[in-house]
């Protein structure tokens, strides 16, 4: 059962989230000079949304509940063919869709005159 991950979610998150993240980074660097606030912005505006739209979090949480986050038995399972087919390959495909969406939206916004 997928909670959020889908191709349309990755496209929307990339098209909206990528430029918003870049604008936020520019604003933080101009006003505050970066530092801890920039790290917090990266987690809030990049890591959490990208994880939510690319990884099947429901599957991952069930896996962690069954094997533990850092268990050796779970690590052996994490490299299995089933895990690659059901988790890693779909996540990387969605990551590629997200990346292409960010690139396309950024180029369109730059062509429209917005300085990112």
C-alpha cells in the first residue's frame, strides 16, 4: 500500500517544491547568511517532501517494525531481490521523475524571467 508515492505526486512536488526550495535558500542566504536556519530549511523543504513522494513510507515502516532499523537480519533482507523490486527501483524511478520535474520547472521559470 503506497501512502503518497506516485508519478503525479512526484511531478507536482518537483514542479512546485524545487523552485520554492531554491527561493527559500536565496532568501535565507541574503537575510541571515545561512547556517543553522539553512540546514533546517533543507530538511523541511527538501528532505521531507522528497522522501514523502519518492519512498513508499508505509512499506519502509512495516519493514523497520518487522526487522528493526539497524538489525543485521534486516540488512540482509534489505539487499534482497524482492526489496529491490518493491522498494528501491520504484523509489529511484520516482526520484528521476521528481528531478526532471524540478529541472523543467526551473528552466521554464527562468525563461519567464524569474531569477532563481
